[in-house]
C-alpha cells in the first residue's frame, strides 16, 4: 500500500508514511503528474478514450459498494484510475468540445491549485485561514467594484469591515442565487414591531404578520432551472417562481413583468424579488436590466441579476455595455468557473449595499463571534476551501485587459461562426449570438422551403422529423468523440413557436479555431448520411408539401 | 505576463500561451511546486511565518479593490503569493496545531488533486462528467453501506438507478445538513389531495393545508450552529430549532426530548425532524442514537444524524459501537474533509431509503432530463467538481483497516492525553474524550481548592478570572505560532454550570506525538507567567476564599 513498496500491509508505520513521505520521483503517480504538467492537452488526448463507452459498461467498474479491506499500492491505484476513470472522463478543455460552459484552464492555475490544496485552509473562520480571509474579501471587493464601480473610500470603509460583507464566495451559481434570494426574502419579511423577523419566527408567522397570501419571485421564462430549486428550499414554493414571457430574442418583456407584478399584488401576493438574466443558459441573451431596475425601484422589490455566465463580460470595456443596468441591481451572481477560466467550484454573489447581508448574519459561541471577521457569518456554506486564491491569481496574471481580449475574441468568434452558418445552404442559424453562445440546426434549403410552405399537422410532422435528426446527429457526434456540441429545445417565433431541437454552441475556449468550427459542420454533414431512413422520410414529406403547394 | 518572458504585454498570442504552454522547469512556480511535492512539511515550515502578524497589517496587502490593468509575470505573482498569502496562512497540518478539525493530508492526494482539477469535470450532469458520475454514486454507496450495511442486491439495484439516489455529495456538512432537513420538510408536507406539496405551493399554503401552527426540528443544545442557519433558510425559523437539554456528558436527554415533542404537539407545532449529534463540535460527544431512533419511530418523525465529525469512526470495528443506532437514522451527514483526511470541500449526506430524495428531485429541459442519471437532479448545489475522486482513491489506498488504525490511534492518543492532564497538578481536564476531542484548562490545585470552597459571587469572580487567563494563554500561544489549541465555552456541572472557558484539543493528526502534547502544556505554563497581574489577582482571591473557609 501507501507509497510504492512491495508490502501491502496495514501498520501504523506504513500509515504514517502516507502523511510524511511523498511518492518517489519514479513512481507512477509522479510520472503521470509530470506528464500532465508538461503538456496537459497531450496527456488528455493520450488518456481520454475518444469513442464513448456506454454508461452501463462504465458503471460495471464502479459497482462495488464495499469499502476495500485490502489497501492498494498508490501506483496500482493510479493505473486503475487512469484506466477506468480518466479514460472515460470528458475532455472539457478540448478546443473541439464546444457544447459546455466548461473550457480550457490557464496552465498556471494547476500548480497553484496544488499549493491551495496543500495549504488546506478553511475559510469559515480567520483561525483556520488567516491571510486567506482578507484575500477573499479583496476578491469580493474586486468583483463588487467591477459591477458597482464605487470609489476608493467606499472599499476602504467596507471591504474589511467585520460587520459588513460585500458578498459571499460559494461553490457555484446555484448557492449564489439561493443566497441572494435568502437575503431578499429575509429583508422583505424583516422584524417589525412584535414580529422578530422571518429568520427567527419562520415563514408561516411572517406571512400572517405581514398579511400576505403568497410570495413571488419573477424571472423570464428563460431563467436557470436552479431558481425553482431556490424557491423550493426557501419555502416560497416552485409556483412562487413566476415566469415572465420573453421577446423573440429570449429577453424578458418589461411590460409583461410590470403587468404580472400588478396581477400578483391584486391577489395579495408579495413580489419580493425580480431576477434579471445576464446570459441565459441556452442562448446567452441578456435581459433589459435598466428597465427591470426601474420597475423594481418603483415596486420596492429586490433586483437580483443572475450573471453566472455573462458577468465576466464586464471585464471587456468593448462589451460591458451589453450589461448596462447591472449596476442598479441589489445583488449579482457571477461564476468564476465559467468565463473567468477558474476550475470548477468558484461562484460568487455580490451585494450593492454592504449591510444587505445583515438579514442572514449568524453567530455562535466557539466560532463567528460577534465582531470577528470570520467569513462564515455571512455564508450559506460552512467550511470552505481557499478557491478565492485562484481568482485572485488569475486577476493579477491575466489582468483586466487580458480578460477583455478573451471575452472579445469569444464574442467575435461566435459572430464569425453565426455568419459562417448563415452562408451554408444546409444549416439554419436559430439564435444569433449576443455573447458567445449560438444555436443552429441542419436544415437544407429545399427542406426549409418545404417547412415554410407546409401547414398544420404537416409542419409539425416535418419539424418533429428534423428534431429527431438533430438529436441523432448530436448524440452520434458526442459518441464518436472528435467534437461535441450540446443540444437544447427552443421555440423560435419564425417557426410558429414549435418545439425545435437545436445544436447549442458555447465558444469560450480560446483555442477553438475557425478551422475547428468548419470541421464540426463537416462532421455533422457526414453523420447526417448515417441516418438514411430518417433523411428519406424528411425528403418524402418535403416533396409532398412542395408538390401540394404548387 | 503569462509564463516567464520579459514582455508583460497583453496580446492574444501571449494569452494563448497561458492555455497551451506550461511554466518552464526552472520557473518560480514549478520550483515551488516541486519543493512542496518533495517535502510538504518543510515547505510549510519554511514559508509560513510562525509569529502571527496582526490581521490589520495583513489586510494592508489585500486592500486594493481594483482589478489590475497591468498583467503580472507568473513568477512575480508567485513570489507575491508566497510573501503575502502563504507566509500568513495557517499551518493546519502541523502536528502541534491541535485546535482544528483540519489536519494533515496523505501525500498521494496532492498529485491526485491536480489531476482532478486538470480534468475539470462538472458533476451536475453525465455529459460533463461521464465516469465521474458512476464513481460518485459508488462513493455514496460505500458510505451508505458503512452506515446501513445493506446487502449486495440492494446496492446492485439502487446505487446506479436513474430515479433514485443514496445521497448527495456536497461542499460540506452545512449543505449536507440543509439537504437532509429539506428532504425531511418536503416529506412531512407532501402532496395530499388538492395540495400539490410544499415544494410546489410553498410553506404558507402547506401549513394551512395541514393545519399546523408551526414546524420544529429538535436537537441537543450542543448541536452545530449551522442548524440554525438551516432552519432560517428552509423557512422554519431559528425558533423552530428547539434545543433539548443534555446530560453532564453533552448528550441529549431522551426523556427531555420526548417531553419537548409532547409539548410541541400540544401547541399544534409539528416536530418533523430530530437531529442526533455523533461527535459534538466542542467536545466530540455522541448522542444516544438508539433511544432517539425509538422516539422518532413512535412519533413518525425524520431522524437525521449529524455525524460530520464522528461518522468516520464507523471505519473502526473497535469503536463503531459508539455510534450504535446510526443505522436507524433516515439520513446521516459525514464530512470526508474531517476524519477521512480529504482536502476541504467534501461533505456527504446519505439517506437510508433510496427514494427519500424524491421530494426534492428536479428536472429541466436542457439538463437533468427525466430518466437521466445526472447527479444534479438530487443536489442542492448545481455545478460541482470531481472531489469524490479523492474519497474514492483514499478508500482504496488507505482501505478500511487503514482508516481503522487512524481512528483508533486518534482516540487512544486523546485518552492518553486526558490521563496525562489529570496527572498534572496545575491543569484540569474539563471534558474527557469519547472520540479524539477533549477540553481542559489551567487550574493549579490550590486554586481549584479555593474554587470548590468559594460561594456565590466569589465563585463567579474567581471563575471569571480563570476564564480571562485561559483566553490570554490561548491567544498568546496562537500568536507565538509554535503550537495551537482552540478555545470554547462550556458549562460543566461540577462547577455549577458556570460559563467556563476551556482549551479545546482535536487529536486527529497522526503525526502528533506524546512529546508534542507535553510541550503544549509546557508552553502554556510558560505563557501563564506572562500574565503576572492576572495571576496575582487570582492568587489573592483564592487566598481570601481559603482564609474565610478555615
């Protein structure tokens, strides 16, 4: 066991070795780590099997629920991990894998991650994190300033203030959104007269005290699925998350929002928060934030912006105007593990007012004492790692202008690809990119013509066949393992809001070249040929429609 | 910028380099990483400054809220991190730092962490995690089996079932506890007739439907502070978390629990969950789980065990009997980043019944489709990293008997230290160890005698002076940086339940030797001498009490 000696015994001495003696320079694990450090892409190319193994078969390798009674040598286990786990993991950083929001990572973050993990700080309190606490507060300050652009005296006063907090670092956007809505809910149902506040007395008494029949959070119908989860957890109920209709570019209609609020109030339902989306998950569109802010101001309603994906756009002076109005939000979610190129597990929520989080502040005897600067008194999570260090390092090494370049090239690449798709006779661009996301599908000109001329049931039928084809192509392309686009379902106005399955592309990886984009289309054309029966059905129906219309 | 070339420019070419070209073999970052890999303890000893710098001074290094406009060279920034961050971080793995629940890490986890981070999988869905999904399900299965000991057919049927879940991997114990109570709340207020369930309609309507006046979760007065946070988030309110009194070993009194439940029901308050603590944070005591289970069964109440700290004890066949009754729990929290020696950020909650999590299941269009095996449909968090890989590797390389040895030696070391303290004429053991935690304070025999003989105000006064001394010693010892114990406040019955500040010691680091323990006491004796005024006051009051009593 434990380091690579030929005795697989379990003695206390051998156990101590794993805490004191590193793997030798020639050990399997060291060799692998070195290869990975020298050339990550090559390592992944060599070790990740391209062709997809069926999940059922992979599961066979992970079917034993017993904790082993025999220790394994580190070298043997490392080989086992390479064979069963690494080989069947997803090559998220491959430039041809353009279906995810997870892309390549800067190299310097890998050794820094190791240092962060070796330090094993716990950010819940100063006593187990020391300098990591002010560092995390600074990172939150930097993101706060990126959004709200307050002046130096503001940050000097609040950034390190024990009883205030500019936000919370958390494991991801979901926890960030829950935190924002938690704060908003507690501020909306705060202590008042005899009532001690929802945090103390709970939601039932709060509702009775305030005399509401219900609570509501409003968001466009394109809001992230996790918001339903947030509404459930917070006791508002999924039905309390009210979907507002969007325009044909997936952006909330302010008029519809205002009307919904009026309707809710007429039913004595309190709309305590509105969420603006800055970068929808499916198409990367941005709500009209200024207009939402105006409505929230006049309704005294918390305005939260879910910029988990799009927030990084603020780094670009050329494109930050797309998010105009975000500075009017009461709170904003940004995921650093998306377009800030940080490894998985780095979400943040920022609050405009340094005292906003008072409504969720908590203390205890042995930890988070009042007046302490312990970060844990303002976070939903307890023990947390020092991930903020990686954001801090990336901010310094890449710098704002560096991020600007990355953001700009992503958006421009998406625009290029959109144009390119539009020039193809056999593809249809379904949503054009506002950020670096776009959607499209395989739709040859004569089929498009048929779809346009078709009516009623025939339209639906033809569309359904096309959906099947899109699904087939996406799945086969993923399984083949050379490239990857994701898929989703949209309801484009130009096709009468029919359920339309589309390829979804996220172009955040700076290594994705124009050649790769062409190859992705080429590959999809080839895969189409592998569905002759489906194509025959489509052609037949299309001919029928055209013949009828002439 | 960006790799170590002498041009600190921001061009797209230089940006591409950070995604494609690793730091050179002679770079500062590579050198540092290598040193750390060769000898972690030496690296930390060399780089972490022993003597504590005041937080206010550290904050000066982290005071700029502007995102840099100039990129920094990786080498320069690495040096900056060493000087400002690493040097003032906490040496959590030092064998003389015995105040935390964070201890040393096995060496092999460091290179494995780097591989995990480089793979950058997202466990929310199969498409971005592939083999990591079955791996995480297996890890959950292993922990489930450790607790519930079901047979092979059970795990064959449920471990990889798309519509079931044996638990959730999460960032830590707090999220694990919230998840358990979320499930319990939703099961207690489930769909019924016209009512669509609390998850859909929210807490207010649920309470009206079921006709309750309130909800309650019961836990001993020694329950973790995060449970209050959970009660707040879930809309129950902190007052809905009802504290039940404990015996003189910090264990919940089952009789008092049963009485509280009866009282609550008489007020039409629904006690929907009881939490048993398996390893209190302050003293490591374990509630009588079997007796709690019986009460929960007869009350049809969800029984959750918070074994964030103590759960790992199940690995030891010699001590797992301490947690007898845990197998009767409906859900259990275990933190792998505590006594399973995994880096920060590895919590888990396990559910006895594979369908328990149905009540929080969620789906969406483009992700977590029904019937998919995506882990995200049963987790509070969304995007998550592949931390489960580290638990999996440690289970295989250390194995159950290896963990048994680690657990056994921790408990036995704590027993040794307790005996050792009791033999000292100038220290008082305040709580003896059930697991590897104990508390004590500096209390020379003649002062103890005075404290015993004192009455009323004089007892309080003397005790208060002793509290001041304990605080002083703990703080000075931490600041000096040679060793570290934490402190907390207890109310020992032998001192009439007076607020008593004590040193708190957690002996989980296998490298902590008996010599180190003696040195910790030695150092404390020396520090006492640095408080001559306080000692003089204590001596004077003690003499006065003794004189009066004779």
